C-alpha cells in the first residue's frame, strides 16, 4: 500500500487541524496520494460535531488556568483529551479510490492500534458498540487505551485515532472521556507498570509508536480493501436474489420462521 507518512512532532491542535484540511484538499485535487499525519499535541480538549458540552467537567476558569483550549471539530464522537505522550494519527485516505467501505476502514484503524500495543506486549481488542481500542474489553473492568473519531468528506477521510503511550492520565479527569462517565482510561505505561522517567511523556516514544502505527495501518488497509470487496460481492448477490419473486418469497418465509 502506497501510503505517505508525515511525522509532525509536537504541534498545537489548531495548526495540525489546518494541516489536515490542506492535505485533504490536495488529496481531493489529486495532487497528493493517501497520507497519514502523525503528531503529538499540546494539551487540548476536542469535541465532535454533535458532542455534549456537559461532558467537559472542568470549569472554564480551570481550563484557562492550565492553558487548555476546548475546540469543537467536524469528527464524530464525544469529548476527548489530547496531550504529550499520546500518539495521534490522522489518515487522509480516498475511500472510493481504493476502494474501501467505511466500516472496514474503521476496523483497520482499531486493529492498527492493537498492533502498536502488541509491540509493547499489551493485548488490545475492540469492544462491540464502543469504537476505539480496549483492554479487558469483555472483563469486569474494561479500560480504554485508544480513541477513534473520523470524518469523511467527498469520499476522503480525516481526523483519526489517539493512542495513549505515556500520556498523563490525570488529565482525563477533566472530562467524561468519550462521553462515558467513570470510564477507566489507560496507557501503555500504566499497563506495563513503567515507573520514573520511563513513564513520563516523551515525544521520541510517541514518534516510534507512530511509525509502528503507519506500518501496521498500511497492512490493515489492504485487508480492509479485500473485506470491502467481499462485502460488495455479498450485497450484489443479495440484491440479485431479492429481485427474483421466488427468492423474495423464500426470504420472507425465513423471516417469519
């Protein structure tokens, strides 16, 4: 998979947001190919386009004192925190050109987060009905390690994922993460019991995780293309069968049973 990878380093959210838009416009014009922007943000809260302000628990005065801006953006999903020690990846991918369907694309993002965690020896799985990356998803104490929120315009994706490597998890107390009160948010550092300097946010560690993510995502995106082709074939077969009166009658009978 021909995927351009750009590491932006530590960058404020608004600057990276503008970079996303610029690359999205260039991809739409055909001036660039599919691209993944990798970045570590300064502390910021972002809300999806339909997110509720009620999930921001900190007062405006507290956020101002700490220099944390609240920004509403185009992606789906509720409020999340971005900050040092967290890998953020923005895939700008032309879904129709590949072609790939949205759900397989989202699964590719989730699986890629799991692949990065596996590099560290941490097992991450999806949690049905709850987008992102989870630890002990089916257990008594599920913990979220990666958030996901995308936007598609003119068939091209932007926004993306956030995976906690050495993020200061105390900052998630400013919000109901992903709109879920009491959600336990974790990180690679917490899961592995890192202490001292190893547990402190470090841009170099985020960069390393970013390149692991890009490598994994390139592979997972190819898998999503295959999955999408299979889904289209099944949908086409279903549509053809449904057009037959006899087949439609059989389907209705099966539904009644």
